[in-house]
C-alpha cells in the first residue's frame, strides 16, 4: 500500500513537472487564445518614470499579466500588437469635460466621445450634468457603447437655479437621490445659500466641485471642503490684500482685472489651505492660453483639429474670442502678468497644495475634445512641471480623486486595460503624446488606422461641399 501511494505521488509530481515544462496549462492557453497581447513594449511606470520592456496580456477588459518575453506559441490565437520600440502608458483622464445633452445614440454624442478617445482620454468627468448622462454613464460602464469611463456632475447650481435655502435643500437632495457623482457649482451663489448647499451635501453624502462665487470667496470655499476648485477660480482674487478695498464682483475674467493688485507672496497661504482641506484644483490652463490669449482667433480657427468641429461652432468660437479679447479693458501685457501669476499658482498648488488634476474644459472655445488635453499637458510643462508630473495629473491623481487607485491610472496586473501606445517617449517631450499609435479602452483596441479613418469621416462630414 505504501509503495502504491509513493508510486502515485511520484507519477503526480512527474506529470505536474512535465505540464509546467510544456508551458501554460490548458486553462491558461484558452485565456491567451482570447487575449490581446502587446509584445516587447516599453512600459512607463507612471509613479517614477522608470521604463521596462515587457509583454502585456489583456483579457476581458483588464491587464491579466505583465511578463518578460513569453514564447509566441502561448498566445498564437490571440490578437498581437507589436510594441517593439514603442511606449505604453495609462489612459488619461479629462477632469473638466463637457458632454452633449443628447441621447446616447445620437451621432453628436458618438462623435464627441470618440474625439476624447482619439487622444487617449479614457476617463472623463462631465462638468455640466443632465439626466441623459446618467443613462450614458451606465452604458459606458457596461461597455454597451464605445466611450471613455464617465463620471457626471449634477445640473448647474448657480445664482439663478438656486436662490434660497429651501431650494438648496431640495435640489441637493434630489441630485444625490438621482445618482449624480457630484454637484456642479457655478457663479452667482449667495453666501448663505452656498452654506446650505454645503451643509445638505455633507448630510446626504454628495461631493461638490466647480466655480467659486465672488460672494463666497476662495478661503471660505476651501474651508467648506470642495472636492475640486476648477479653473483655479477665486485664487487670484484671494491674492488681493484687504487694504485694496476692491469690489469682488468687478474681478473680470477669473480675476484678470485684479492682476496688478494681486500679491504673489500670499500664494503659499492659499496652497496650504487647499492642502489642509484636501481640495484638488483643476487648472484648465489651456482655456487661458487659447481663448483668453492675445493670439489670433483666425489662426486658431485654422488649426488642423478644428476640422472635426462644425463650422458654426468654429464661427461662434471666433466671435467669442474677439468679444473677450478685443475690448478696451484687455491688453497683452496685462495678460502676460495674469498668466505668470497663474503659473505661480499652478506650481505652488502642485508642490504645496493637495494636488492638481488634468482638465482642459473641452469642448470650450478652441478646445476640441481630446486634442485639447494635449494643449493642457503642454501648458502644465510650460508652467514648470516635468512631463512625468504633467502625466501624473491625468493618471494617478484622478484615480486617487475617485478612490479608484489600482483600478485605472497605472499599468499593473488587474487594472482596467485603458492604455495609450506611443511611437516616442513622452517623458523626453510631452509633444510625443500627440497622434498615439493606438488606444485601448477597457481592452478594446483602436489602432492608428482606425482612429484616422474615423477622424477622416468626421472631417468629411463638416467639409464644405464643392461646387
């Protein structure tokens, strides 16, 4: 009996050894046969910028394994993507996006969502919510549509939509019950109404984010616990000493009118307040380097990415920029000073604040969805961040913001397969983020050819008919 048991044990060990020697188990081979594998790709560790050459196995929308050069026979039936000489990094989050208020199957919706994906934006935080977006979010989460992952705000809470304490209680409670991810605050809210919004939001458990009303002020806003302050709104006004006796409602475009009165020595205080109260900031700096810049509206309108927007949209953008920057109250020298203060704020909030999130406010004036994230990355580098730090604002930080660390925003086993494949290293030049070789959105591969074909079809739709 003893010899029989030993013989069986020896056979089992031998069989197991031979199975291992012959490669993967039948179950693992079956997984590989349905997988997408990116071979011999340079993986960028978004935490520290280190690079390692690996094979990435993707199955069921997730990163199954990251392995050194497996034999090709292990996945001979799977979809292979040659990553030789290319670079892989996590998909980006656009943390100040706008989504059309149309049905999920409307062509405009499909086109907008694809524009985000075309530049590697695989997560969006919609900043002007609508009931239709709740259905859209679920369809995206269930992979029923081709779309970035979606988080959506409530409809706007502003000085016109919420004018009383009673309205604040009613709307905040209703939006939380409806299932919106957070409340969107716009300007014009009176202080006592704002305080009720905050009180009710904390009671029912829904975050709030967005603009800072002039009657609230940045210090009170930070102490109230915004999830994020967008556009760096209210910060420049917060740099004006009380001794200046300014009327806060005369601040102009995000504090532009107070540029010469701002005291940069007060920046550290505001950054530390943001840190103490755990308030993220979304700069949307490209809004100010494009829409609010002295650059020509006509030249911006001729940029290649504008071909993907309807002609009437471009015309509206041109008029909007002219109206904002061609008046007597606007001059290029003051804009330079204004932009310099914003850059100082960005660096202080990055180094001494709670953290920054990547967002461009697309589609806004001359900010085409997807493409505008490239302008925002460049703006962050121009403000003093390294390319790696700029990329972290759109990867690691959004995952932390949404309490989804390990689920997206980095390349690791078990994470969602939201990835960008690049021809060149973006850590050497942030411009290398442009024109990705391909994008994976929850495991679905969009090759460069596929992206180009869809973009061409969109451009043809808006092309003027030839007579």
